[in-house]
């Protein structure tokens, strides 16, 4: 379906670039998502460490949360790569 407007505003989504197993941010939006993920990971470490009783408690819970944050980052980056490939 074509737009009735001559110029259509579309958001460009090459926010990430696949480099091996990792998705490297290449735009401002990609860097903001990456920095937000790192800051959230640091905050979860601080939060878990303030409530845990031992080093193993802290690390076990922090690694689990880090995996969840990593999966969320990968899903966002993968969807932007997939959407970008479809609309090229």
C-alpha cells in the first residue's frame, strides 16, 4: 500500500552492526540502548549487593540478571537488524 504523501517519514533502523557473535551499536540510538543496558546492569549489581549476605549470593544473582539483560539487548538489536534488512 502506497502512502498518499510524496515524502514519507520513516525511521531508519541500522542501529547495530553484527560483528561475530555480538551486535555493535553504530548510531546514537544504538549507543543509548547499549549505555542504558550497562547502567541497568551496574544498578542491579548495586541493588543485589546491598541485599545479599555473601559474594556467591551477589554473583549468582547478578550473572542471572546479566543474562536476562543480554538477551533483551540481543532481541532489540536483532529486531532492528531484521527490520532493516526487510525494508532495504
